[in-house]
C-alpha cells in the first residue's frame, strides 16, 4: 500500500511533466500523420471456380485401370494454382511496372515515374551515379510487393487489396490483377487440357494398334486350330490369346472414353474465377490510420510517463 501511495503521489506531484510527456508523444503521432503520404485502398473479391466432378464420376468403376496406365482423370483436371503465388510473382509485378496508368488528374504515367524511381537520389547525384534499368525494376518490384496483400476467408472467398497514393491507380491495379488472374489461370488450364488430349490421342492410337494385332493373332490361331480341337496346349494358347484381346479391348475402351472427356474439357467454356466485387475508386485515404496512430501515441505516452514516474518514486524512496 505504501508503494502504491508513493507512486500515485509522485504522479500528482509531477502531473505537469506527466502531461508534457504524453503531449510530446501524441505530437509525434500528429507529425507522423501530417507528413506521411496518404494512401488509398482498393480491393477485389473472388471465388475460385470449383472443378466439375460429374464427368469424372463416370470412371469411378475403372479408376484402378486408369491409374495402372498412368493416366489422370480428364474430367477433373487438377488445378494446383495458388492465387497468392500468382499475386506475388515477379512476372505480375514486372507486368504492372510496364503498364501505363491514368492518375486522378487524367495524366498517363508509369509506376516508376510516379514514384520517381528513375530520378537519382541525393547521394547518387553527389556521386554522379544514375540508377540503372535493372535497379529501377528491382526497387519497383519491392514497392509493389509492399502494397499488395491477400486475405482468405474460411468460406474460400479471397480479397486482394491494393494500396496506392493515387485513388484511380489503386482501383485500376486491383481490376488489372483480377483480369490477369483470370487470363493466367484460363491459359494454364487450357494448356493442361490440350496436353492431356494430345497424350490420350497417342495412347488411344497405340492401344488400337495393339488390339488389332491381338485380334489378328487370335484369328490366325482359330483358323489353324478349330474349337473341336481340345488338346491342353491348344486350349491354353487359345485362352491366353482371348485374354489378351479382352484386356486390350478394356484398355482401348477406357482410353476412348478418357479421350472424349478430354476433348469436352478442352472445349468447355466456364468461369475460372467468379468475381464478387470489382475494384472501386476509393473516396477517402485509408492510410495512415489517424485514430489508430493517435490512440497508440497516447498509450505510449502514458506508458513512458508511468515508467518515468516509477523511476522517480524509486529514486526518491532510496
């Protein structure tokens, strides 16, 4: 109780200093808000389209044969593309740097020009070093990476956020990323479907040739040895040839079915990603968050002033 009383008494005695410390920290927060460049936030939201499973269910009874042949179910092409990987890829960032955007004043500008990356800094100007194209590109990629992030909900909804100093460019970049995602995933799936179809065409042709060869071998054997001949060796050979024809027929049947599904998959037109919200031009800047900065500054001021009060109390008590 004595410690608590002395601490409170110290705060009361040093109330002016206490208020000065808090006011100074809050003032720093205000200075940060005033001199920090305002940034606007725009976002798009989307659902990745779920692959249809109706065609793949046709082959549930023969999936074992398909796996033995080293084939994938053509009715359910695997889509292992992660949206976050595409968003944070250097390929997309380079593409964003190469595009021309229209700012809120109607001026067409590139991101490197907007950020002034093509202009040498103070130290570079003194040393006479001009930024190279590779240096400008790498700095620009880092800038873009810091301004993008992805939020994924448990329902599968994904929101892609873009923060930028210009509201128009912020919305344009968000919508461009959405179109880029759609085209990238669409082209990738079409490429997979085409490769799958070409592979199945080759296997189907090979299976057809194998079936024809087996049928011809069985035909020759039956012409040479009729069914009336039931010698053990003849029966055994006839059984083997018949079994080979049946196996080739089953394999050929599976491949023909898979090939037809692959052709359907290649020609199928369906949305790759379902957009819920497109990027709108933000009205007010989102960053810096003024209330959060001021509240954090006030708490830091209270903490620092309290620690100082504790230090003074301990010093006087000793």
